[in-house]
C-alpha cells in the first residue's frame, strides 16, 4: 500500500467513526418525562416544593418539551411558570396547594379587568408560550382568600392578588380532567390566547371575583364537559374596556361552550361583558344546564365601551332556578374605563344577531329582560324560538329591530307575554 492509499484508508476509517458517532447521537433516546420527585419534591403538604417543580418544568422546556409528572401527594407550592411544549400531568390523588405566603407570588406586569398594572403572578402561569397542557385527574387548590387581601393591602398599593392560573399570549393551551378549588379570585384566565381548550374540569369557587373561567381577548376557544359552581360568573367572556382595547382589536371570538353545567351563587352562569371594547363574536352555547343567582345569561356593557356583540347563539339549553333566563343591559354595567370611547353614538356597544332556540326553563322568574339597550344603537336581530317551561314573568324588550319570536309556550306567567318599547319584528303579539 502506498502512502497515498494508506492516507485515504485512514481517512475512510475516521469518516466512518464520525458518522457512527453522529448516528448514535441522533438516535439516542430523548428524555421526555420529568418526575417532580426526582427533582426533590416531597409532597407532604408542609414542605414547599416550588423550586423542585420549577426546576422540572425548566428542564422539560430546555429539552424541547415533554411531560412533567406529579405523582400522588400533596404539594405545597408558590407560583410556577410553564414553558412551551410542556404537559403538567397530575396523577389521581395528586394535589397542588397554593402557598399562604404572599412573597411566593412574584410581582409582574399584569392585567385585571383590562386595567394594566402590577400584580402577583398566578399559582400556575404561562407567558408567550405554546403547546401547554395541564392534564390528569388531580386537584389544584388555590391559596387562602386572605392572600388576596394581604396583596391589596401590602407594600405595593392596589396590587392584584394571584389568580389560580393565567395564560398570557399563549397558543394551543389545553386543560383537561382535573378539579380546582379557589376562593380568592378568578380561577382560570386565558388572555390574548389562540386555541384554548378546557374540558372535563370540575371548578369550585366562592365569593366576589370567584369566577370560573374568564376568557379575555382570545380566539378559538373550546369549553366542554365542564362542571362549574362559582361564586361569581361561571364563565365570563371579555375583551377589554376603553380606547386601548379598541386599538388593540383583539376580540374574543369563535367560542364553543358545550355540555357544561354552569352554576353561579352570586351572578351569572354565563356573563358576556362588561369588558368588551375589543368585541365579542361567534359564540355558540349548546347542550348546557345553567343556573344563575341573578341571571342565567347576562349580556352587559355601558357608555364609553363601544365594541360589538355579534352572533351569539344558544341552543338546547336547560335553565333552572334563576331570576332571569337572559338579561341584556348595555347602559350602565361595569366600571368606566380610564380612556372611554367618546361620542353620542360611538360610545355605545353595537349588538346584534343574538339567537336562542330549544330552551327549557324551570322555575325562572323572568324569561327575557332586555330593557337596557340604548335608543341610539338599537339591537338588531334578536331571535327566540321553541321555548318551553314555566316562569313568573315573560318577555320585556326595548329598542330592537328585526325581532323574531316563535313557538314560545311557557306557562305560569302574569301579564302580557311581551312588553315592548320601540321594537320591530314578528311574533311580538303572540310569540307564535
């Protein structure tokens, strides 16, 4: 073998060795499961496991994604942040318990009913991440209500207390199978998210601000098979208040709510507004059972909001033990924005294309109360069809065009079927 061929032979060997090494590196199994116990979590309900959870979550995100598994146990944690391509998997009988110490919730730039200020980061949070999932049949229990009061009265005046979980500017968020308990504030708050799914959840909350799910300027929302018993709105749809929200132009849109039980002990089973300056459209509620302490469904706004409500459809609903099935008040609900929309007409919300079909009402005081609509901007297209059951009072409408009432067969009400002021449409005399 000459020198040239010998060098070539050695080069071939070196190339083969490098190729084998590269192949081994590419075929080496990628770690995809990260057990919080491996990272030091104790799960005795007394030891703070925040750092162990965060380390597991960070390692998962750094590895390109995977599952952070939470075995059986009671895990006392403060605020944790979930990164992209991460599933937090709760085993049955695994419980996350919010720490009672205010300092375990760092102060971040936050949003509260679309007022931007400082606030405490939520127990579970995600920011500008994608493909986040929280799954499994475990429990997530928020910190005690005293924490919210401590936050508001603490060193930073007026700071928002922690929510149970909040996802800001995240895409493809899925919550599936777990149960929650919280008494301090909103339970679940997706903000400026795309493709948000909540299914098979059991949500329990009490007290003012104890909303179940607050959908805020989100697109592509699916809420299904959820059982929500809340101290405030069970589900609230929002999109900001004032000129800032109008300029941002991020409506809550393309929302599907199906096969849910929605109970509110203070306000509405489903609240639409009052923060809706960015608009709310294309909402479909189907096969739900709803009971609200004040209203089953409440559509609400005020002067200075502007915005729009368009294409709200409710079908195959059962409503029981509620003062009102549907209330609409666009005149004076909610606090005024710091930058309200001016103008005699422009300040009012544009509302239309609202339809309810195939609804059974049981022990409802008033069927429809829709007297709070500005005469400068009448509601256009309100349809009510195939309504049965019993109520004490029937339908009150004002300032509407293109109303269609058909097959309204409720019983037990006193007075006329329809009380109307400045309303145009069909079926107004008989509901047929």
